[in-house]
C-alpha cells in the first residue's frame, strides 16, 4: 500500500478502494495480474498489484466467491487499476517535470559559459503550469471515482445487501446520506478547479509580457483540491 506514498489522496484511494470492494462484496477478478500486463501501463499494473495485496486473505471475498449471481461490478470497483493507475502515471510525469525545474537555471539574463550575457526566456513557467494542471486532473479523477464508490455503498440497489445509506433504521435515520452528499459537493468543486490554468493568459506590461503561464494560480488551487 506504499505505492502512492508520495501522494496522500492516491494512497487513500488504494486503501479505501480495497475496503469498498470488500464492503460491496465486489470481485477481485478484475485485478488479476495478466489483465493489466496485457495493456502495459505501469501505473495500472502497480495499482492492480497493490489492490491484490490489500485484499489478500479477505474472508469477505471468499464468502461470496461461489454462488454470486452478479456478472460484473460497476466501473468504480472494476476499473480502479485503470483509473487510479492512469492518475499515478500522470503524477509521476508531473514529478519528473518538477524535478527538472527544481534543478534548472531560470534567471534572466544569463551569463553563459562563454561570458556572454544573454536575455532569454527560462523564467517562463510553462512546464510548471502544465505539471500543476496534470496534478489537478489526477487529483480530480481520484476523487471522482472514490465518490462513486461512496454512492454505491449507500445505495441498496448497488451495494448487494447493505442497508440504505448504511443506516440501521433507514427512513427514520439518515445514516451516511449527508456524508455522501458532501462527497458529491467536494467532487463537483474539484471538477470546477481542475480546469487548466495554463490555457489562460492576459497580456501585461504594454504587451511585452504577452503570454504567461499562470503557474502560480495552477499550483495554488492544488492545496484546496
């Protein structure tokens, strides 16, 4: 489960995803290794392996391995490796960009090895802006598929025997209904903030600074997301 240690949201997604699969009596068959090696994406392969490890030895899984009439689970259960794995790949891509940038020379002008002083554009933060947008998309999708699992668990039509809203006396008690509504609100807010900041630019300084990256805006919203 340490696969996503670098990112709390992604790490939580693995653990809660495995727990949700068990709680909904979902199948572990979609996490079989060969399914994911046939596609070849590293994040997907590693995510499936992590889910298999987390669910290994589950008594709940064994309790319904035979005689379960359901054909397949909803996407939020079945496609966790494909979605969370793609997010992992995206986060790694952003990390590579930010690692290069952290070691980059971004002053202007620059004194080159020849001794020449040259005005350039290394200050332009387009790579950082793109990385921030990639992180925002990944965080948004991790949250979106997690919210669908929350919705599944409180819906008796989908949760395979769990009480409505996980309440002992549904109707009299609202159970986790408000928690599910809150998760939906947070998911929508993330979607609004996931719009790429890097595609926006307002010229300033008499059009001398006529195209900027908006990297600071892109990075700042990540804290809230």
